[in-house]
C-alpha cells in the first residue's frame, strides 16, 4: 500500500512541478495491461468457470449491497448540502465512474451537479486506493465495495493484491454490474 500511495503522490508532484505529458493512449494501454494481468491470474485458477458459476449469487448480492450502500450514504448529503434527494442520488449513482457520470448528469440535469458528481467520484477512487488495503484485512468484500464500478478496472489490481482470488473474481463481477447500472440509474433518476 505504501508503494502504491507513494507512486500516486510522486505522480501528483511530478504533474504539478514538471511539464510531463503522458499520452492518453499510454495510460489506456497500461490500464489494459493491468486488467489483462489480473485476468490471466484469475484465468489460471483451476475450474474458473465453475467458480464463476458458484460465485454468481455472491457477485449479484455484492453488487446489490454496493448499489444500495452508495445510494443510501449518498442521499445523506441532503442533510449537509443544498442538494435535494434527486440530486444527491444522481450524484452518487456514478459508483466511482467519474468520466461517465459527470458528463451524463451535465447533459441530463445540470453542469454544476455534473461537476459535483465528477468530483465525488474522483474522491471515491482516491479513497479506494488508500482504504482498500486497510479494509481488506477485516472485510475483503467490503474492500471490494469501496471501489464500486472501478473494481473491474483501475481498482482491480489493488483488490487483487489486498485480497484473495475469489474476492478478486467477485469484485470484477461487481464492477461489471455496477458499470452497466450507472447509465441506467442516472437516466432513471433524471
């Protein structure tokens, strides 16, 4: 965890003080390589298809709990901000997918709320980097939940390193389901 956090901090400092331009394609390629590597690790597991079938109920249950938890805790923003319930639910329905949720909400409702959703989901991802290794010690599935939709891509490596292969498989499935649900829920809310 310290190495991962150090890399993020070094990247932020480098971005602030040095004019380093990393091509977008390189970031995508590296992310896909990370996801591919985790996929190879999961795929090398014996009887992976039967394990996936056995874990399907866990994946669905994990996804439902993550969706409900995100929306319930997101709705608490009505007590601390000027947002109404619809806006709070909409902003929290990104489940960590900041690039899609911010744009969708900006187009469907308001650019200001789109920016709020974008920021909230970026913060969720930053917190996930820090919290997943810590929470995984007590609750591996709880740690997977923190990543939300990003559990299938950017947070998958952190989850794989912090938990076991079964939890990584469930986290990947959760990420897929949450990613599919983001555009549906945001459209329903607005």
